[in-house]
């Protein structure tokens, strides 16, 4: 039991400090009372059957767009199709339509505000490149002291852009 809690807590990445509001979101909060309350809210409200059914039509629309794109790509016969980017678009568009009611990935005709979508995509890609296990400073304090590639400064900048967006 004692080790379960130690294993439930992931490493405290620098991303969690700056982008996840000082480790207070469900994805970065350490196990404890706060995390349990967030999990309860997520399970009972955000991911409830009623709430997910509310977005069923939107999910159908996104799936329909994906199938239409795949059909268009292979309308002259069998063709190799790269699915990683398509599933990435599908997942992020579903999440963002649930959060903001807008699409941010896809063809220009499918996206509402092109400039806002472009900025959001750039910020997201930058965050995905900087965040996570590829930062040596997240595992050893020594590189953080020197911060040779200005990682903390970049994460603070991304955090401000996401905060303004939200």
C-alpha cells in the first residue's frame, strides 16, 4: 500500500509547473485529496454518460469527416494512407469542439477562424515538443540550474499563450 502511492505519483515535470498551473490539473497533480476530488469531478460530470451523449452528434460529424477524407484519398482504388496525423486531428478536434465548440485542425474550409487555429496549432506543437520525458532537467536538478536551452523561459511563454487562449 505504501509503495502504491509512490508509484501513483508521476515525476514532477517542468511542464506541470508552468503549463498545468503548478501541478493542479488532473494530468499533473500528485496523488492526494486534490487529485481524488479532480478525478471524482471528471468521472461524475465531464465523462458522465449524459455529458458524453450530449456530444454524440459532434463526434459523429468528426468521424464522418475522417471517413470522407479517407474515401477521397482512395477514390481511384487502394492506396496507402497515413493515419497517425488523421487520428491526431480527430482526437484534438473532438476535444476542442467539446471545450470551445471550434475545430482547429483540418482543411481551411473546415476550420472557423484560421488565424486563431494557426496560433493554437503552433502552440500545441511547441508544447508537445518541449513537454514530457525528453527534458534532462526533469530528472536531475543540475541541468535546471544552467537551463542551457532556455526551457523554462519557453514553457512560461507557452503557458501564457495557452492561458490567454483559454
